[in-house]
C-alpha cells in the first residue's frame, strides 16, 4: 500500500500533531510505537522553520512523517495490514486525545508499578537492615565466643602448666633422701619462673628456724613466716585489694611487701615454712593453691629425708662401733677395709670379725645381712656377738654356722644372712664353712689365686634340721686368704662369675705388704663401681716358715 495522506505547509503545529495522531489511529499503528513516533514528530514540529512542510505517507506498511523540505522522514511507524484501517471517524483530534489518555493511563500504570517497586525496595531495605543487624549480633556473639574460648584455652593451658610443674617437682622431691640436695633442686625448679625468691625455713632447734638456701649473714624470718609456723595456717600478704578471701585456709592481708608463707606439716608435725615471693604480679588464687600442694609434697619429702638421715647416722655409728679391732699378734697377720655405700641406702649389714680362741686357733669371718638401715645394722651386731659366743668352744666352722642358722630361724624367721667362717689351727690347717656367701680366694706365695669352692644355704632359710658342711685345706706358709662381700664384685648387668674372675686377677696382680695389697684390690675393683652397696674386705696371711 502506497498513499500520501498529508502534504502541506505547517500552520499550527498542534493541529499538525493532531493530524499525525489521527493518522496513527487510522492506520492502526501499534500502541507501543505511538508514543515514540508522536514524540519524534512533536520535536520536529517544535523546531520547524517557516516554509517547512508536513508530509504523511504510508509506504510498504510503514507510516512516515516528514517535517522540513522533504529530505528525510522525521519518524516512521508500522501500520495495519494493507487495505485495513483502524479509523473510527472521530476526526483528527480524537486520535490525539486517545493517545494522551493512553499515555496518562500508561503513566498511571507505571506510577503504580513504581510505587509497588518502591514498596518492594523499602521492604527489601528493611529486610537487609534486619539481616545486617542479625549479622552484627551474630558477629558480636562469635567474637564473645571466640574470646571465651581463648580465655578457656588460656585457663586450661595454665592449669596444665601448673599440673606439669607439680608432677615435675614431685619427681624431683622423690629422687633424693638427702634433704639439702632435694631442697636445692626444689629451689632451682621454682626460682625464677614461678617465684622471684624462695626460702625454706626448717626447725633446727625448738622454736628456731634456719633458712635454706643459707643466708650470707644471720637472718630472721619475716613475721608472716613465724606466724605461719606458730599457727599452722598459710599466710599471704598481697598488694592487690579485695583478695582477703584469695583461697580457703589462707590468712590474707594487704601489704606492699608481698609474700606467701605455707607451713610444712608432715605426720602432724610442723617441720618449717615454705616462703615464696611473686615474680611480677601478685599471686592468684590458683598460684596459692599450687604452692599449698607444693608445700605438702615438700614436707613429706623433707620429713622422709630427715628421718632417713637420722637413721643412717645412727646405723653407721652402730656399725662402726661393732667393727672389731683385728688381732695384732699371733700366727696370722690381718687387715680389713670397710667402705659404706655412696648411693642409695647408705648403711647395710656387712660385717667382719677376727679373734683368737682360747685353744690358740684363729677365727676369721665375714657376713652380710639382707636389707639396709638401722634394722640391718642391729641384726649384724647380734650375729657378730652370736658368732663369737658359739665359736669359743665349737668343734669347727660348720657347727658354728649351723647353730647360728637355727638361732636366726627361730628368733627372726623373716631375716636372712650370709656368712663365711674360717678357723686356722696351730698346724696350719684351714677349715671353713660358707652359708650362701661369696667364695673366699686363696693366693699362694707364687701369686697363683684359687677360689675356695664349697658353700651352703643362707642363714635363716626355712630348712628344719639342716646342717652346713665344712671344708678344709692346708695352704702353703705365707699364703693370703681374702674374704669379701658382694659390694666389691657385683655390677648391674654383669654376671657374678665375671666379677669373681676380675677380683681374682686384681688379687693376683697386687704386690707388697698386706695393707698395700688390700688398697690395690679396692682401687682396681671399685674404679667402675657406683658404690650402691657396702664393701667389706678381710685379708689374713698365714705364718711363714
């Protein structure tokens, strides 16, 4: 379809625009194109120059409007199908009015849509604000939970460190039975990490406290230390106010000179006071509790050490008092050595004895009582006295040890002992009996060493009516007999036979007088020894022709 609808000068732009609107309605321009088409033509009409013309035409299904000299259309719009029109016969102005009304309705709809969109945006904004607030609360909660977790972790780590400290210190206190040594090790583990200063005050005399570590000059304990000792309650001086109830059972005061004094109580007796000063800040309630437990451990360990040292000193005095003076005249020449242990429980039950019988026979013996300490030393003394009583008129070493065995089994059935007893008659005959002891060694004048085999059960074993055997030999004049206890030859992880062989070689190498030989043997044998047991050695040389 090709049709020219309008072609004439522009008189009234509004009338011209109404003509365009009427044409759009007539030829059925699509609703969604009308506004744009009309706006384009309106701008062209607004800017027209005198003499310009408005041309409307339909060509190939499109409505064209040209404003000007006809060079190019101002706008085009799609029209209805060829031969069809949409005109309702209401004139040029009706189309324009319809368009205005349609635009108004469209604007109304757009306004409603914009209003609905605005309401949606407001609702979305409110929802976003609510979500943001929830996120902020969640973030605050997460921060609080994280902070609480860190505090709990720090508390757990601090508790773990305190428990590890107590476990380590408890192990240190259990390692020694010398009170000065354990207190020195305790001081090294506490200062300066857990306390800037630590002093252990121990009772030396009734009512008097001595410090450890010892002070360079005479020092009196602080009043709170004396109060802790006299009251039996821990005393805590701190500069932090409000800590009067820092821990149960602790008397707390405010003082710039901070100190914690805890009494050392064991078996109901106050041994002294553990006094510590904080390394930096004041002690916390947890610190006070830890030092309270440390004081309990220290009291128990110190009490055990002091009791052991007292028993050891008494046993050592008793043991040395019972070590006999060796015969200085007669056919035999004697020498002896006794060395107490340097590690572990120092006093054992090792003993030796030598004497002359009324008939002129010489008796020599070495023994060892099971156990250590005062009880072992006392039993050792009883056996030594019993041996002398029985050996005065017994027929020989076998009878003496048999009678000692029966006496020990009857009077002290829980105790055991070893002993080797020799009797040398005037004609040079050496008889011996061995109750579970180390075998004696015999060195001939040419240096050959022989092990005197032959031994029996231990004294005190539950063997009713048993008798010990007796053995005999006639050594060459000038021979040396060596008795000894297990402390001379026993080593951890080394078979006993190897120790005896080593002793035999050392005995064979030694040269000189009897005392020189004894010292040489001790030096060789104890060079690699930890000295965990007593060592006893008895030698005698038979008469030379």
